[in-house]
């Protein structure tokens, strides 16, 4: 666990390139209803090969933003069928890896999740999957650029013990990857040791904090 | 001795409950974890727990070094002495 104070305030913006600004605006603004909140029209400067570009932003709630770069006269960097505007993948790359990178946007409840499902299902980008994970339920689609977008709601509030568990997992992971041939089995064995070392003391400390309030 | 740990969160409660009903299996606690122990193998039937797959496949918090998972699939979780 860290002793450093935690000053950041969420996502300012996450930025992606696009070769399809019309599709991108249609998807985010017109289908999902995310307002356009900022744009920059810039003449290419600095490196000589930098094209002129538009950098445009959509509000994804909580004052957080998703942003895109459209570069005039710049052609797609790959022609592979799998992947997205940023990167393409050949048949040697497994699907789980291709689908691993994604942006998940938070909604608060089932009504909101189903409202976005309705908006997507009546568009050219219908929901591809709706999945109940461990503690969240999510819908997924790919945007016009091929980026995997998830919209997710919590199934219940996060409990304090899940923070402990996450920290034990990460400490176990760091120990296991510091040794040769890390495996899931080795991680579970190391984590068991950390549970024995720390879990009881964590609960006592929490009970002490509660009594002290 | 066989020992595995499962975090006590609502999704995992049925797993601990089913384990406690298995003959020879003891479910204790260490902090916020269920400590599931037996002198021999521990076998937990997934369908009896009612856990959906995402919960089932991420439920194990730790497995003691003297134990090992020999089955963790859609049917069951089986842990034996190593």
C-alpha cells in the first residue's frame, strides 16, 4: 500500500487516432449522446512530417472526456482486418489479446445501462455482448474506429476487503514475476502466505478504527 | 492437510456454504477470508454453489503451499494435498 497522498481526480481525457471522423462523431455524439465539449484545430508544427489536425473531445460524464485526433491527408497505418485504427493484428495474435485493450465507461444502474443498450441496438453499432462479470455488468461494442468500448454498472458497492485482497494479489504478483517461470499456481501459493500474514491483522485494525470513531 | 482461502464477499458466500456441508471439510476464518481446510481432498460442486462462471473462476484467493488445485472447471473445484 502507498503512503503517498492521492491527489489526482480521474480521467482528464483518453485520446485515440481516427481515420473516420464522421463515423466517430455520429457514434459518440448522435448515437450515444455524448456532447462535443472541446476541439483544437491545429496547423501541423514541430516535426516537418506532422500533418494538420483536429483534436476533438466528447464528454463521457464526470467531466471526463474521450478525445480523437484526425490528421488531414494521413492514411491508415495498416490494412489488417483485425484490430483498430491504431494497430492491426495478424492471425498469429490470439483474440483474447486483441480484445484486451478497451475503454470502460461507468453508469450507475440498470436503467442507464439498458438505455445505452437501446441507443446502440438501434444504431449501426449494436451491442455485441452483455456480460455479468464478478461485481459489474457490462455491454460492449466496437466504435467506428474498431476500438472496443464497454459501458459498465456496479452490481453492488465495493467492499473494503476487496481493497485488501487487491493489494495482496499485487504483492503476490510482484513476488512471483520476480522469479523465473511465473504461474497462476505460484501466485495463489504466495497469496495464501500473505493472507496468513496479514488478513487477521487487517481485520483487527479495521475493527479498531471503527471502535475509535 | 489441504487449505484454500476464499474472500468473504457476497458472491463467494454460497461457495463457502457448500464447502461447509462437505464431509470432512471445515470452514473457518482468517480476517475477511474463509479458510477452507480438510485432511484430504476438498471437492466443491459448482452447480451446488449456483455461482455464475465469472464468479466461479475467480473465487480462489489463495492455496497453501502444501495443497494444489487439480480441477477448476465448470463442474467442480478440487484441491488436494500437494
